[in-house]
C-alpha cells in the first residue's frame, strides 16, 4: 500500500496543514479516508488522481473530517474533463446514510445522484469490509458516539488509522502488529481531555500494540510548539516516529 497524508491538520485554520484527509492506494484501488477542509486543494497539490477515487471512508462526523465531502462530489460531477462513470462507494459509521440524505435535502439531489452511482455503506464496529483488494476492519473509539478507527490490510501489510480517539485498551489489540500506525496526537498531556490522544497516551498505545512505526497527524498548534517525537520517546516508545506533513508519501 501507498499512503499519502493529504491533510495533517485539525479544525484550526493553518497555512500549512489542511484538515484530516488521507489517500491510500494499492494496485488499482484508490481510497480517500476522511475529507476535511482543504482536502481537494491538498489532493491536487500532491498530484493525486482525485478523479479516480473509488472509495470514500469516513471515521466520524466532525466537520474537520467530513466538511469537504460535498465539494468532492461536486468536483467529481463537474470538474472532470471526461464525465465519471465509475461508482463511488462511501463507507461511514452509523448515521452515514442520514448524513448524506440531509446534505442532499439541503444542497440538491445531485449529492447522492451526481450522474454516477453513490453506494453508501454503514460500517458497524467489528465489521470487515472489502474495498477492491483492501480489507478494512472497523472498531469504535471513545471520541464521539459514532467514531471509528480503521485497520487496512493488503498485500501482506497492515496500516492502522486511529481517526480521532481518546485512550482505549481495546485499540491496542485492534492495531496489534500493524506496519504503520497513522495516529492522531492532538494535545499536550497537560491539556488533553478524554476524547483525544497526547504524546504519553500515544506512546502507551504504540508500545501495547507492538507497532514499529508511527506517523503523527491531527496535531494541534498547542502541541506543535514542542518536539513531539521526543515527548513520545521520553514516554517510553522506542520505534520509528514520523511527523506527517501534508503531501507526505509513505510505503507500507
Ligand atoms: Zn473529531
Ligand atoms: Zn478531528
């Protein structure tokens, strides 16, 4: 698999970091995970073939993860030189169908009927979805009522994505042995609340899960003032730590 961290920011407007958006490809499959503000420009800037996205996966309904989805569908409808025929599969937690029909009510029926098929699938915690050669496992996270974390497996490799999450023992089991954990690391330990990770919490998760490599995303400005990898190392994690930036490409 190839991962490009398209948007590594948060809800905070940032000149260098778009809100959450990540690109995964494997063989001919192109998959977009979350699509927050700035995602479309980020895809273009990274030179990614956004028009070929086959699967859109949503971790939860905070706007820094879904805010640009209507614009993505509008771009797929009007922004391609050759009109799109291929269906778009949308995978989201409980409530995703309600979300799309509310958007269609507010913005127009094109949102769910843009001239190509939009197939909406609800992912329940514990479910396994097949996305064209990528197998995706789903589990709940302590963040919002519907929020999920994801584990992508293809070609003998595994990539974990925390989405947004508070600390959870179950997550360590879920991510056991992944080759790369793309993890939120929102706030300093002194400021973090129950619904996000901090350097100490992430170190514990990565150690407990036996993960050799971690890529950090969703880092708020309050934490970026520090040397975040150093804080995680000091908290006991000895694996490789990558501070993800917008457009960074990683092989898994
Ligand atoms: Zn969130
Ligand atoms: Zn978020």
